[in-house]
C-alpha cells in the first residue's frame, strides 16, 4: 500500500513521513530539503523564477520515489511517500497565469503514480507560523513562507475532493513526534494497523 503525504510548506510532511515510516517499519520516501535539492532550485523558488523547470524537477524527484517504492510495495506493507500529483497541481497557483498551461503539461509525469491513499495535511496559519519560526532555518524567509502556505493550503483544500483516495487531515493540535498524534493521522486516513515491536519487562 502506497500512502502519499502532501500539504503546504511547513505543515509537517517530512516529519510525518519519517515517523510513520519508522512506525510501519517499511521505509519512507521523502522529497528532501535544502541539502538534497539542486542548490539552484531554492534560489529560483525564492525569486519566483523558472516555474516550469522547478515543477518538473520535483515531478522527476517524486517519480523516482514512486518507481522505487513500487519495488517495496509488498502485501501488508505500508510505504510512505512525500508528494503526489496533487502537490504539483496545488503549487501552480504560485505562478503567473501565462505559464499555467505549460505547468499543467508537467502534471502528466504524475498520472501513473496513483497512491492508494493521499493524506492532505492542512492547518491554520498560526500553527504554521509557530512551526516555521521554531525551526529557524536561515534559508527560509518567514513572512514569505507564510504567504506561500496560505496560497498553497487553499489550493490543497480546493483540490482534495477531485483526487480519489485523498483524505484531508487538519493537523492543528497534532504533534507528529507523539504516539497520540500519529494514531490520530492513522485513524483519520483509515490506514491499517502497524505491528508493534514487543517490549517486555525482563528485570529479575
């Protein structure tokens, strides 16, 4: 079973993918961050340049993850992947309308991915602002990130109903580093139960 985790910038996708990947013991496929991406991508995103090139870059990155994840999608497995076709579509709103047709052409790269479930994380702006300020990454301009989040979060909310198997999960009040938060996501998305690693008190 392939489960996509998507949402606006700063909503906690990478953390949730890592945590659920560890919980299910079947691996996870994140999109990476500053140290993983081609350095030119961050500069172009910040400047609003090269929208088709940026979108295609992430489409190719997700495509590599989906292709590799398919080799691990065994019966009973839950494989987590950060990103889906809806991600590419939601980000189109960031760019001028004159490039939208070319950006819709890039969406075709994701036509075959078809995750079994897509968890669309949404949140209030206040929660996102707290998270972005708390992590304090020097390459992130907080106000710009919040502005981008508002726009992209709105697009995810608009698009979620048009993607089969997509479930909107409001992450306000959830902490993905806690068992309670992870169980809340699993329940909201209808994911199968994970196998607990047994723990015993072996004191004599």
